[in-house]
C-alpha cells in the first residue's frame, strides 16, 4: 500500500497499522464498531482507536485484532504476555513499594521549637492520610497509573458526597474523557474550562431501557442566582431559579451582587478576603441514541432531549453549582507532553512494532519446535501395515517403540530443524535485549541480566542508569498533578464545611525507591552525618525511611529517639552527677565558664502538677 498522506501527531507511531495509516478512513467501522457512534467527535477517533489497540496488546489480543483488519494468519499468532509485562514492570518502578502523603513542615511538629504552621501541617497530613485510607488511595493510584502507563493517559475525578461527608475519588478510562477547548482562545497544553465524560449504555429489553449516551460535564462559569430542583410540564427533572417575594432572582447565602456590573461574587474558604466571580457547574444527563443525528456529537448534544440525573441528596444535576471555583478533574499523562499537546504517550508506543516482531518470532519458534520434537520422516523400501478392510496402507505415525521393516535397499531420513530453532531462540534473545534498551527498562530492570556479568554494585548502578532517568521523567510528569489533587481534596473538605477555612497548604505524594538500596551504606552515611553535624535528625530519619527501614511516621520516630536519649541522659546524670558527661552524651557544646550553670535536666521541683 502506497502512503498517500504523511500524518504526524500524538498517535502517528500507530500509522504502520492499516486502519490508522489513512486519516480519512470512515470511523474504523470494520474494526471498532463502537467508535462509529454519531456522538463521537471526529477529532478524537484516532486517540480512541489508539487506546483500543493498546488494550488489545495488553490482553494478548493483538493477533485477533490483526485478523479483523485483514491478516488471516493473525489468529495463529502466539502472544506470551510481553506487553503486559512491560506495563506492569514500568508501573512497579514508577510507583515504588509504597506511596506516602507528605505535607511540608509536618515532621517538625513534635520539636520543642514547633510553630503554629508546623502544627497545622501535621494536622493536615494526618487528615489527608486518614482520607486516603478511607478512599483506598493506593488502589485508585494503581488503577489510574496502570491505565496511564498502557494508554498514555489516566484520569481522576473528585466529588463531594453529602451523605458520607467526604471527597470521593474515582478513576475513569481515558476513552471516556473529552476535554473541550475554545478554538484559538486557549492553549491545548493548559487545562480547559469545560470537560466531558461520555460513554454508551447498552439497551436492556428486560427493564425496558433503550440504548443511551451518558454525559457528565464540568464547566467553569460566572456565578449566577440560586437554583432548586424542579419539573417540566412533561415531568422531566430540571433546575429552576429561586424567585423572591418580588419575583427577582435570589442569591446564594454569602454571595454578593455588584449593582454596577451585575457580577455576582463570593469568597471561598481557601481564599479569605479574595472575592471570586467563578464557580464550577456539574451536569449529568442521558440521551437516547435514537434522538441523536449526525449533527450531534459529545460537545453539542441537544438540551431539550436530555434526561438529568438526581443525586443522593435530591439535587438535580442540571448545571448544579458545586460551590468551588475549580474543575475537580485531574488528567495524568504518562510522559511529559510535547509543546502544545495535552496527551501523554504509552510505554508501548515506540516499541509496538518490536512487540509484533517478537510475537511473530515466537510463532515461528513454536512451529520449529513442533518439527524438532516430532520430526518429518521419509521412508524408502519400508513394509507398511495394510488396513485389512480397505486394503490401503495405514497412516504412518512416529511414536516411541515404532518398528518398520525395510528392504535391502530401504532407508529412513529425518528432517532436522534444530539449527533453525536455535537461530530463532537467539533472535528472541536479541529482540528482548532491543526491547529492554528501547524502553529504557534495561535488562537489569527486566530481570533478564545475568548477575555474574556484574562484577560489583557500581556496575549494577551504571546498568540501571537508563531506568533511573526513565523513572525520573515519569515521576516529573506526575509531581504537579498529585499536588493539585491533594489541594482539591483540601478545598472540597473546606467547601463541605468539614475542615476549617484557610489557605491550602502544599502537600505532595512521595513514591518509594524504585530500585533496591544498600541499606547498610545508607545507615553508615546517616550515622556519620549525624556525628559530624551535617545532617539534621529529620533528614537522617527520612533517609532511613526512603532506604526501606520500617519507619511509618517520621515525627513519631524522632520523638521516640529524643525521649530515649533524654531518659538515658537522666540515668547518666543520676549515676555520675557530671554535667560535662551529660553534655558530651547529648552532643551539646561545653558550658561557658562565665555563665551561671543551669541544670541540663529538670528537677522534680521544676515539674508542675
């Protein structure tokens, strides 16, 4: 097939596939019929098709996909889980053994010179960790990040649940995610002011339900008048403006109307003293597929055909004012997007053809193994058994213990394919090495490197260098995203009047070490650093925690260390009465002779009842 158009975009690494090589192909009808729906925007077809391709490789269905696209030998392809292994290995190195929420300053809350800011940070850290336990944050991270590593994108949503009085965290497949940008008014690298989640709901004849499209929309807009649940003449649930006694619109309590400009503003609890004229609206509705035509897509569904959903507290989700000025959606790109791009790139993207080569070689190797284990035999001058009923020779089978009678000039030849099998296995090893190199997971990271080839630990560190840079880039793409997510959690709790008002404190998600650490070396460095005074106790304990020592909370560990040192110093003072020895034990400077001596430890008279 001759290439007619050179198309370079975020998914051009799939152009070698027939259904992706021509941008004018009509909606991939023969391969992905679910993408042929009239509500799917044409601009998103390539992205959604790429997600489908990657999901097929992850589930060992690339051969079936090839068969559907016209490769009749695709169903014979042997797929042994290499794409899934790459995804899971990358995910494991990315996340590390654990993920910890850390708020700056929380480690100092147990010190003698703690400040109100340190105590506030410690309180916030405890609240966020308690929220993470209830919302199964570790599980949600695994779900979203595996999708991001495989597809290139992952999505979190947050929503305040009045019944549970906490922010609910959910993950979505990126194929349901449709951000909407204003053409020419907003850079696609920035986050849009309107985001849709949409998918089809299959018909259910037993319940009398027709095929539908559900769309959830978050959008930023100017603050308006108060609304309440209502009904149309035909019984559909909608939201209606609240009218006062004189028929004028009523504002939400706390909002302020500027009589000159007509702008409504409110003060949010995370920005005291700073009026804002923006709020976020939520719409959740369904449309019957039969009511949608070619003129309608996810961005332009007809409002008069919408059936709005109702929340657990009775609120109709028709532009419901969420009482905050941000869209509670966090998009996670797997890689740092290119300039002007919004989408990330899958870990499998640049090695997809290599995975095809590996599957083809595995298939050829299996065929060669069959002829090597059960070779093809040629007989000449053999007396073959005869079927007494038909008088025809019986089929010849090569089995253990089989004996053929040969004539004087007879012979038996076998086809030896062991050399070809050895060459195919060598090619598989070559492809695996190329795969480890091109994905930057390295042979050491994939566990295929022979440990005897590494003379020392420094050699292993050099071998893992590409993996270190890969993990660093993947984590850099996510650092700000998780800071944003934790800031949204704080503000949703404040909007729900569960947490006190005040500016949001910076919180981050810390991933565990992605490679094994020489713990004895770290322990030696920590001990030397503390003795020399170049490390603080907080830094030393954090280093031990990151090295894998079982330290759950840095502040509590510091408190235990200091209490143990104080108790031992007290016993030393009681036994010797020598303040100089106590000072030396605690690592304090020598006393100044010109300054009156002060007891290092409190006496019983100093302790207040």
